[in-house]
C-alpha cells in the first residue's frame, strides 16, 4: 500500500490566528570537552523543571545575536561577542497562546565561568546525553541535530 503526501507530511502548526509570534534566540554553548550547557527552568516560571538552552526574548531593536550577548551576561554572567555566535538551526513551534520562532547559534568562545543568576540550575552534558533531559517541545528537534553536528 502506498502512502499519501498527507501521511508522510502531516499538518504542522496551526495558523497564528490571534496568537503572537514570539522571537527568542538560543545558544548551544560548547566547552573545550565538547559538552553543552543546559539550564533547568526554575519553579514559578512556565515549563518549570524542563531543561533548555541559554537565551531569551529578542527585544525590539535587537538582532538575535545582540539578544544572546545580553542574555548570556544577564543569565550566566559571561561575556561573548556577536562574532563568536554561529547560526546553526532554528525552531518553530506553536504553543497554545503564542508561536515561537527561535534561531539557534553555537558558541565556543566566551569570557568568564557560567553561573546561574536567575534561579536556574546549570549542567554541562554531552550531546549524546542531551536526550535524557526533559525539554520544552520547541527544543526537542534540536537534540538530534546537535548530537549529529557536535
């Protein structure tokens, strides 16, 4: 029996409708041992307890790279430059109340030691171990990609 196009490529996210499009940038920080930094969302935040890549919302007037430089300083106390961020992927996910568009970058050069500054828990993990950590739906497609790329 042959499969149809609809079977092989089902629907996808629903149209935006009244949901806003939210632009968030994320980064795969890779240390000298090839491990990735992930952060666990603290209690009181949406999706608390799930693990994610560092980053955050892109403010008006910012590029995704500028947002990451700012967010890495605010969240982790580290410094990097936009030239140290290489785009590798993006995620597009429809949540119930908004649609997330998330460019993802890799960064191997920064100054300082990442420290949690916003109540999150940090962990360095190998790309192979990444799948062991529960993540928000938008981050899940990145797990296999990062495992294969890194």
